């Protein structure tokens, strides 16, 4: 955006400064990450049990939906952690990732009941579960300064498969929901109305699907860069604006 | 007179890019940029950032070589700011868009609304009023860009024009679509609401213009001096007593007026986003003023009197 006056000073991100957080923040984050690891493990176990008892994925989503909604929604705290500074990740990257999860859970699978038994839902649920268990246990061990190499390896390698597969599951689910949304006109506002605005959830979902095209590669490349930095010790010269 | 030698290194790679000998001690950084440009034609002066330290602040074009903390062989660092575009060009483009786009919706050009409405006009007089206000607002901005504003920076990064135009043009289209829609609903409180809104809008437009003139008069032509703005004889400038950036205050006020006039949620949303952005700029400007001037009036807030 065309800015007001700028005095031309350049802020360089100093990546080599040792960062410390307060003992209170450390305790909270450790608790948070342990709780989230446990939560997603509960989800994993519930899903496996359901599948072995019923032999089908139909009804699986419904059986775990409360737990899923609880733990996935709790993840908005991660945006706060970044904003406050106790976690050193970009607020925007975290915001986009958490928002897309919240959107899928609350505005797609929760609101459009007819697609809950789609295979694509099972697909992204499995991906999310494996990803989150790996990620939260990684953070936990990292905070306790006892990170087993295999967790570090898993965190920075599994995403290469899991991320695209998860995206595929999400996109297929939204695609399956389209005809239902169009027919029901849900979450939509038509003209005329006194606020002179309209909103078509069907076209909105299409735009969401299209937005994966610019957004997903950026998030994926971000993870690839993190991987090169953490696993191979590569130093990146920051591009400052 | 002893001449200087100037070597210019790349700030990131420290590679020697240019060596200038027999440089006048009275040469300015701007002139050095010109000399550097001769050996590297792709880096015109506007895209050069020259510093004393690879991670330091950019030197100003007006800085004189002999006044810098360097020996007679000076080492300067260069960073490429990327392709640049002039502020005037960006402003003209980003403001011309909404002016024309809104009119396209107002005249109901084909392919926007249902074909039976092509080239028809709205039966609501507030829609005609809104078109006049919106058009006046952007014509005013274009004229100010050409004749009033004195820019301290000549250029900005090229990518800004795409960002800025997407913002202005996108919102203009979104608002114009609803206001000029055949199914538009006029304001709930009718003529009273529209009249009050119009007064707010005009008051704030005059206010905004008054501030722009006052700011222009602070700075002699061609100069880049910075002074504290003060209220003048024009009552609209008395807002300077309470606020650092009354131009932004008035701008928000204008759009609040336009929102009330059209009772259109997209306009309210545009007003909100603009308010957030202008608050960020106002806070930055306020901080700059406080840093630069010891005697800055303590009563002033950045954008909203006593509040923000």
C-alpha cells in the first residue's frame, strides 16, 4: 500500500540471536503441546477403533466430530502465541494454516452433513491426525530440549507426502459439497435487502478452491525451506524489502 | 582541492561493483548515484540504495561526500531496491480506475446486470447523488496529485502499483455493483439520512482538501524539508490542535458519510479497511514527528482526538 512517509531504515531479521522466553510461557507452551498431542492421539485411536469395529468409514466422522471440533478449534491459540511472540513463526503463515482448518471443520464438514461420509473426508482426517501428532510431539520435545532425531525427521519429511495428499482430500470434499450448497442456497444472502449486499456460498467455495493454487505452493515452499535449514543447516540470505 | 575515491560494493555479496576516482568532495550522494548508473545502466538512481554500512540506513541524495564519516577513499554499499515507479504515476492510475469503474456500473454497461437493465438508470435519486459524490471524490484526488501534493519520495517499488490498483479498483467495483444494482434498497431513514450523510461527506471533503493545502504550504517548492504542521486561519485546519494527521481523520469521515448515504455494507467494509490502514500510517507519522521534534504538541493523537 502506498505508505505515508518512510524514513528509509532497513530492519534486518537477526536469525542468530538466542531467543529466550519466560518460564511461564515455557510451562504454558509445554502444557499446550502435550495436551494437543494427546488430543490428536485420542482422535487417532477413536478412528482406528471405529474402523475395526464397524469395518467401514461411514459414520466415522460423526463419531469423532465433537473431539475433532474441540481440538482443531483450540489451535487458534497458536495464532495468539505468534502474535504475542512466545513462538517465533510468522503470524500470517500460522493464521492461514489454522484458518483453513477451521474453515474445513466448521464451514464444510460440520455444516454440510451430506458429505460427511465421503472417502475424501477420511483421507484428510488421516493426514491431519498423523501430521498433528508428529508436529505437536516435535514441539513438546523441542521445548524440553530432548528432541529424538526420528521425530525431527518425521516433522520435516512426512509433510512432503502428507501436505499434498491432505490438500487433495480437502479439495475433493469441497468439490463434493458444491451441488448440495448450490441447491440449498445455504449461508447465502440475496438482493434486495436493506444492507445492499449479497453473498453466494456456492461461488465463495469455488473461490476458496481456486485460492489453494497460489496459497498451497507458498506454504509448501515455506516448509521446504524450513526443512533445508533445520536438517541440512542451510543459511538463507533474507530478502528484505 | 583533494579528490575522493569512491568504491561501491554490493551490500550482500561485498563484490566490488564500481570504482570512481577523482570525485569532488562536494559531490552529493545523488551525483554519485548518477555516476554509478553510468557503469551499470540497469540500476537507475531511483532504484539504488547507498549506505555506509551493508545493514545500515540508506543515505539521502542530498548528503555531501565530505560530510560523511569516510576517509578520502570511501567505501559505500549498494542494494537494489528493485524496479521503481513514480508516486505520481501510481496515484493517477489507482485513482483513475475507481472513477471510471464506478461510472461503468452507474450507466449499467452490458454484461454486469441482467440484459433488460442495460443502459437504464436507477429510479432512486440517492443513487445519482452517490455517483456524483464518488466521482467528485476521485476527481479531487487526481487534481490534488497533479497540483497540490509535494512528494518527498520520487518513486516506490513497482509491485506496489499492482497491489494498490487491486485494492482501489476491486473495492470500487464491489461497492458500485450494489449501489447501482436494479434491486438497490435506498436508506431506511430516507431523505433525512441522505441529507445528514451528504453534509458529513462535504464537510470532510473540504476538511481533507484544507489539510492538503496546509501541508503543501509547509514545504517550499522542490524542497524536502519537514516541519510541524499548525492550524491556520482556515477553521478546517484547527483539527491540527487535536490530531497529527487530520487529512486521514477527514478521509475516514468522508467515507463514513458515504456509507450512511448509501447504506451499503460493502461501503462500510471499505471504510473500515481504509480506517485501519490510515490508522497504521497515522501512528507511524505521529511517532516520526515525536522523534524528530522535541517541542511537538503533547495534546495531539495520531488520528482520532483523544482516542487513537
